[in-house]
C-alpha cells in the first residue's frame, strides 16, 4: 500500500469512527431520555 493510499484509508477510517461515535451518543441520549420520561410517570 502506497503512503497516499494509506493516508486515504486512515481518513476514511477516522470519518467512519466519528459517525459511529455520533450514533452511539444518540442511542445513549435516547435511552437516557426514555428513562427520565418513564420515571416521571
């Protein structure tokens, strides 16, 4: 793998990790919100 290909691969990997992190954070916040709503009843 050439250095250019490796840099492109790392760039894609980094962006994929950011998206995955955002999705994970969304689910954490969703479960937190559901828990708060259910405790309020």
